[in-house]
C-alpha cells in the first residue's frame, strides 16, 4: 500500500472517530530548532513552547562534550544533531562538521535502536536539511543495515525552481513552514511512533544578523510552527488515547560578542536548552545541567527500548525521566592513582566499578570485555586504583548503579624517549 493510500485511510479513520490499532500507544517526537541561544529564547515570547514546558519542564543544558577533554565536541550543527541521535559525543560518532565525512555507524541512532527492537515501529523525519536523513541517520546504507524511514519529508532546499535561493534566506523560512505543516498533518493522521522535526531558519538569522530583532522574530515564528505540531499531538492524545513524549531543543548556542557565529567552546556556544512535556522528570533534569546526549536514553526509556548492553556502555548520557542512581563520571590521574568520581542521585546503594582496555565497539561494533574492579558504596562518590595496576592506552571505565550506569574514558599515551639523556614518560589525558 502506498504512503498516499495510508494517509487517506488514516485521515478517514480520524474523521470517523476510529482509533488505529496498528500503532503503539506511546509515541515520541523530538524537534531541533537550530541555533537559538538560551538567553534569546528566554527573552522572546514563545507561548506554545511555554505551554509545553508547563506540562513538563524547561531547563538549560549543554552540548560540546567535556571541554578540554577527549570528548570535546565542536558546537556545530550536524555534530550536535548526531550527538542527539546517537547519545554520544564526537569522539565516538565521528561527525566533526557539517560535511559529515565519515560517521561511525557502529554508534546507532535512536531510529536504528527502535527499529531493531520493534520491526513494526513506524519512523518519520520532517526536515529542512536532507543530509539529516541520508547521512546522519544513514538511510539505505549498508553500514546501517539498510535502515529505512517509513515517512520522510525533506530535500526541498535542493529544489531551486520552487524555492529559489536568496541572500535573505527567505526560501529557508518558506521550507521550514512547509515542513512544519506537513509534520503537523502526518503526526495527526499517520502518527509515526518516533519522529524527528528539524527547522533551520533561526540559525540562518543568527548567522546573518546575530543578536537582533530579526533573530527574535525567527524564534517567534518557530514557536508558531511548533504550535501547529503540538496541536496535532493534543488531538492524537485526546482522540486516540495515546501518550506522547515531546522533546524540543537546539543544537548549539552562539558567540557572546554578537551572536553571529558558533563552533567553539565558550559558555554561550555550549549552552543549549530543553523543553518537554514529560511527566516523570527526575532530579537530574530539575536540579543539574543535562546534556544533548541525554535525549537518546530518555527516548529509549519512554519507549521501553531494550538497548544492548554493549551499546549502553558506550552512551554518554542518562535518562531525564524515571529513577537514576548516578551521573557525571570523571577520571583523572592523581598522585599515582586513577581517581574516578561521580555524582550520586540516590542516597543509598552500591556501584560496581569495571574497566575495558579495548575499543572493539568503536572499531567494529563488537563487545568490549569489562574487568570488575570493586563494589563500593554509591555515596562514596569516588574510587581510586593505582596506575601501575592498569594497562596503558585507552581505558573505558564503567560505574554501574542500581538504576543506571555511567561511563568515562581515560586515554593515556606513553612516549618513551630512549635516546634522550634522561628517559621521560609523557602522559596525555
């Protein structure tokens, strides 16, 4: 049956008051509004976003990995999208710029995880940039096991006859509007189980005008576009009894000087925000600063996707809903020992500390074998082990609590200068 036929049947069913038993009762849509700094969002009237936030919450968050460490990630658009899609920073997913030269598809997107867990899951993307589907999601590629999106609406930026490119980027504004209308229509009539909506115009106005009335106007327009999507979701919830999770964020901030550019590690470039209607937001969302990489495990938790253990130990984020035990792992060498630290969320409990000295997952997608080091109290918030007891090179530490685990890498490169007058060892972290 063609997509057009399905659209007609679903629309008829909705008009007649019938529910569609094919789809699950839990559904997710995540929306990226490109390049909106948190301070601009907070100072611009956004009634639709505010209404969604009242149901769940709003928080400032961050992108860019851990600045100055192995996971430092450019605050660039496609890089941020892929951090959301894979739940990992660029050192893992290997997207470092908008060219998207060589993604590491061993790090699956949330779409691939969901399709693997549920072959009947319906996947949708509504995007002003086609590369989101063809390169980041990797639709139809051998490396993604020929993953196929069920519904896609994108590529209009390449139709220069219908949307002639102009220096003011009005064509992007028109495409955003088109994408938002089609997303609203399909979410109302077809209601894919997991959908991504991407709108670009706000970033274009930031690049052209920086912090300006033009950027604020673009944010207000994006709010109206989100509003029509939200209206469709409310319809589905009321008419079909479905439970929807909405997650809305941006991919990066902007430079503090004038708001025109981004890509670096300044506070304003790294600062993003999240809005959600989620009803079970945990204390991590409410009392700490979440990260872009937390969105994938949140979606997986809501949809009850059973992620493979080998993939869980590669995730850089934790769920923003439900009970969690700990967050924010860190590793450093201090006084001849590796010092591991974490932030306990639960008051009581134990954690198991283990490590792997291979990177089979990143290289081939295969399992890394972890060696258990110790079981200790969660509340201790740190653990030390002598450097001499560990191998050199890349070490992957995993700290497992009752409800979740967190991972951190320690990368040590020993350079022996045998011909020097005095032998030296250089350790790079």
